[in-house]
C-alpha cells in the first residue's frame, strides 16, 4: 500500500506511469507498506507458467526474501527506479523516505533491492547512475543502504505515519525495539532472496524483468 498523499501520473511514452507526492512527505516517513491485501504468487505457482499472466506478474511485481512474487493491489506497482531514489526498502516490510519529498516530486526506489534476476539497463539523466541494475547490487550496496535507512529511521516517530496501522504486530515490535533500544536492527539484507541457478521453477523467468513500470529508467 502506498502513502495516501500520492497519486498516479503519466510520465511519458517511454516510462509510462509514475507515483508522485500530492503533499510534502518528510524524511523518515513510510511511503509503502506490504500490507495484507498485497497479492502473493508463490515462486512455484502454476500461474507463473501461464502465458496470460507471466508478463503482468514479472513486470509489476517484486520478489521477496522467500522468492515469492508480490503484486501490489494499488498504484505502488508503478513506482519507478532511480539510482538516487526518494525511498529505500527496509528490513521491516516497508519503504521509507530517505529525504524530504516535496509536493509534486516523484517517489522512486532502487530496483537493486527487489531481488531482480537479470541485469537491467538504466537510462539515466543524473550523475552517479549505475547504468545497469544487477542482481549483485544487493550484496554490493547493502552496507551503504543500511546506513541511509538507519538515518531515515531515526526520524520515524518525528512525523505522522499514516501507514503505521498496516504493519503487522510482530514487525512493529521489532521496529520499536530497534528505535527505542538501538538493538536488533533488521538489515536490508534480510530482504534478499538467494535463488539457485539450477532451480527449475525459476529458469523460465530468467530472461524476464522483475519490478514495476519504467524498468529501464533511472533519474
């Protein structure tokens, strides 16, 4: 579920839709939560082998730490990639704003945290673009992402959190334990899925893209 102060907006014919803030969203705000309404397609589900659904699932979903495909029921599936994103995935089942997001700004994330299974070319227009999002990004950048996420989490209870009620009790308890005591931090690494190259249930998806719209985009 996306933050309520967002809407869907057409970017261009190449990118398609993107998600934009309709009001100021301060750093430290949860902008997406994996809630109970999200659609989970298990990695060995027959649906993934159905040609009528393959493109939809692989284009608009992300892969979780268990290897299942998560398809958002709302416009969260249209969040685009940026190498200097507005938000990052945390180890607590939500994405957090890592900087202030002004009204009208696009809310982007980093596809390197979505357990992509192949290299994805990025059409970048900003300095520092990686040019390609790779499955190895998780290992290469997790340490850097954790530093950024921890900084953003330090602002968590300084602002209104309209998505807080959608966090499951166990996750909320883990989050509060870290925020209140500074212990048991859940790294972004906990979101990584370690697929096996010889897994027959994944081979048929090896040449497909996993993520949301605008896959080849980087700002």
